DNA sequence: CTGAAAGCGCTTACAG
DNA sequence: CTGAAAGCGCTTACAG
C-alpha cells in the first residue's frame, strides 16, 4: 500500500509552526529566524521530508512570468556515438554541479527536434541544449517568446537570440591541410558527411581553401554518415581503385578509425607508411596505442563548461543578450602522418 | 519581454467552452462529445496551446495516492563508457516510444546513488532505473513505501520488491573458460574488476569453477576498473613477467581492448598466435576489423526492452509483483582465440 | 455531455 | 520574523 508523501503541512504540524515557515526554511533567502529554520530542518530531516519540486514549479508561475522547473532539456542525436556520449556525460556533470536536472530526449533525425522540444516544453524546462542540430525558425520564435534560452552546441546560431558554442571548423580544416602538405602529400583525399552537412561544410571549406593556396585540389571526396562502418566503406571505395590517395583527412575520428581498420584489414596497408590519415574530434579511442591517430582535438571540457555557463547565466537572468563562442581545435600529432610524429 | 504561456483557460474562452471541457479534450478517456473535442483541439492548435505537464502532475496528486509526473529517473555511472552510453541510448529510445520522459542523473560512485535518487524523487518520478549500481536498504524501503517501482539493470535484486534485468554472468564465465580450454590453453589469466565487484564476481566464479572441473586454476588474476587504460595496465603487469599466460579472459570488452592494444604496441605480441583473448559485452568496437575480439555478447536490445516493459507495467499497475529476468550471453567467435574463428 | 468548484503542495505578497 | 491566504494550471468527482 503506497502512502502519500510527507508535505510541508505535515512538517509544520510536527514542528508547531505554519506551513509558510516550513517553506521559508527550505528557501535560501527566506526571511526566517535562524533558530526556527534549524528546528524545522531537523524535524523535516527526521520525517524524511523533501520539498516537492513539481509543486514549487507550479507556484513560481504565480509571481514569475515564466514558470520555472529546475530542469534543462537536452536534445541529442546519435547518442550511441562515442563523441556524443562523452558530450552528454560532461553536460550532465556540469549541469548537476550547478543544481540543474537534465531532461534528456534523443532523436534520430533533425526533423524530430521540433517535436522533442515541444514535449520538453510541456515540462516547463528552463532552458534547452540542442546537440548537433538546429530548431525550426518557428520554434526559435516560440522559445524567444516564452523566454526560454536556447544553446546550440556544435551548430551556427541560426537566429539572433540563440546562443551557441562550437569548434572553429574552418580553421580545423586548414590545419589538417597544412599538416598533410607539410608532410609532402599531393594526393590528398577528403572524407566527410554529405556536402551540405553542417559539421562537414566548414571543415571541408577550410581544407579545400588551404590546399588551393598550394595549387592543389582534393584528390577525391567520399561521403559517410559519421559511423565507423561508413568510414570503412569510404576506405573500400578509396583504396579499391588503381589510383590511391597518399593521404586522407577525415572530418570525424570515428570514420577515420573505420578507414584505419579497413586499410589494415582489407588492404594490408600500413599507416603512415602507405598513406597518412588525420581525423577530427580526438575521441578517446583515437589515442589507443595501436591507433595513435593524428587528429584535431575539440577541447570539449572547456566547450561544454562554457555552454553551460552561458545557458545558466541566461536562465538566471533572461535579460542577458545571446552569446556565441568558438573554440580553436588543437592539432594532436600522433603517428598517422608520415614524418610527423610526437617528439 | 517573455510572455506567459497559453493556458487551458485561454483556449476555453476562445472556444466558448468551460476550462474543464478543454482539459477533457486533451485527456484520452475524457467524457466529451467528439464534436466538441474536435472544435477545441482545432482552436488549441491555432493558439499553440500545449497542456502544462507540471500542472497535470500536481492535480493527479489530488485523487491518486501517488503524484504522477510522466518522468522516469535514470541513474547511471560512467556515462562516458561506450557500453553505458549505448545502454542509455536504448533506454532513452524505448522509454520515449512509450511516452515517458527521462530524467537523467549521472554519478561517479555507488555512494552517490542515494543522493541522486533523492533529487530525482523531488521531481516525483514515476519509476527509477539504476544502472550497474544498487540502492541502500533504506532507499529501497522509501521507494517501496512511496510505490515507486525500481529497476536494477545489471545488478542482483538486493531486496524483494525490486525488479532487475541482467546477464547470466556465471554462465558467461563458464563459456569463456570452456572456449579457452577447448582451444588447448593451460595458462589462463583472468582480468576483472575488484574481487568483490558485483559485475566481476559471478563471471569470475563461473570461470574459475569451469577451469576447476578440468583441474586448472587461473594462471593469474589482474584487477582493473573497466577503463581501457586499466586494461592496458593489466597487460603491462601480465606480460612483463617471465612467465606469460597463454590466454586471457577479461570481464569487459573495453579492458580487453586495452589488453589487445598493449599486447601489440607494448610487447609486439600477435593475437591469437601469442595468446588468446576473450572479452565480455560485445561493444561495437569489438567487431572492428583490426580487433575482431571474441567475446560474450549481452543482448542489450532485448534486455533493455524487457527492463522497460517490466518497469512501465509496474508504473501503470503498482500492484504487480516484482520481476527479475536474466538473459544468457552468446559466444561471439571472432579471431582472438587460437584455432577457433568464425566459419 | 457539460460546467462550477475543490484541491494537488508549494511560494510569496500582505498584514501584523 | 511570522501566519493566513491567494493562486499557479490542471483533473476530476459532483450535480445537472
């Protein structure tokens, strides 16, 4: 037989005070004598009372324009991807550290983002983080109208009023090209998402531009979907032809590892002896000793810390103007580029 | 200037009906004329009205003993681990498919589980899933008293009244031993978590027991913490000595891959020529072509589907008795056991 | 089928 | 500093 939870009213009776006093004892700035608070807190502790966050959320709607829930909505695609999983882990940690709860919604495609956001908004989330996806113009307006700050992680802010944190994709692409050119390569292939994929587009532009400065064009371009298998398939296409690239820049580590494994297993190729390879992200398996993938690192701890700071500041003070930040990627030289290793 | 959200009252006014009618239009079994419902829904749609889930949750507390929120709390350790990330991805998918929201809390240690649960309970979660951890006896009682069903994933149900889903660890250990024995190995090492780690304990017991039946004892036992690096360190200890094992059973794929990479990189050992290796879990990178790790697969899709079914049934009907299920692991023969490959 | 009203558990002006 | 009371946006017996 489940029993009803203990409410502030029960505690009040037990402590011989009013229900308002109990409420004040639990609100940080509440005007209440320290002695009374101590007493109430101790009784509440004995009774196992915990304030009802849902009820609290309801009552904030009375005096506040916006009902606060203490929850942040997080919308994520491809949660199984190690890069995203890691990102979520950090967001979760940072959000919790600041006292926010995370309401997680995973979607398969960009199209589902609006629906996800609608669902989350029914729970009166105080802010929303969208990972590697964007909102419709309409939902951006709705969020603005309701005063819900939006943080786009890994995407351009599509709309003024929206915050964002992302890596310098263009420069990352340039760096990759730079390294490969410096190593003396000339048949340089590119593997990324579709040509209009937002993550790929700037990395590819920076890459192509830098090659162009040296009078080169990409040797070939292959498309994947950021999975290991798609990297492997790209390698299959790349190395099955007579003319092989002497190096590959791949817009994601997961795909780059697909290429590396395929090269070794399907073609008995050695890296960097037979070709050089650069990835992007610096996921943890890039550093595994039999991989040692040279890559462009995303400083995700700092990026996520910044994203959470920007968002939480705006949840506390909705008047703050939107803010967008970009972080530079860092070249991590390991062993997959010819002649360019560590030390 | 953020503006207040639209409430059922606004819709009622616009539609020329009572607020109760609007509420009924949005509740599945509501006693309302189909014509009225259509009309209300259409007006609500135009106005962009969405029922307030928080307010709904409040009012369920009036007639129900337990306040319902529509949210399931999920407590997870080591979210960055690919095995857990994948698990969360599936839970998220399955929970959403049934119309539940997921309130995610990540913790670093077993000790934080109680605090996490307390936080989640303030949000009146309708059920809780605890991944690879357990609750204190006290919290188990509190959940039972409040009628909150608990699902322990990957752990023994510590207490009657608690549901669980897990893999047959003991049998998994036996299978691993069986395979290694069949391959003719005799210096068989074991690498797992600490000797009292719940995940390890049964796998090790089954493993040791099966070796015993053939008159063997584990050649050595090394301890890790389920990270890649700890696997690598275990390999360092294992292969630095004069006497090397001819095979290793490792209680997790992530650690097994640490061993594999270390063997190749630090010791120039070939697998399975120099030693055989079996992992546990079958994470996606176990199947990468340059790994091809033989392992015991956890059928996580089915396991998570079952866990969600068990939990949601009990959230809908709290009278149902607790249920615990175990799934057998499946041997996935790839290339890391001598003489025992696919085909 | 429909509406008026009570009430869920809080927070917070308001009055003292 | 303290208490009585209103109200947040719903759901649902209750009466018609």
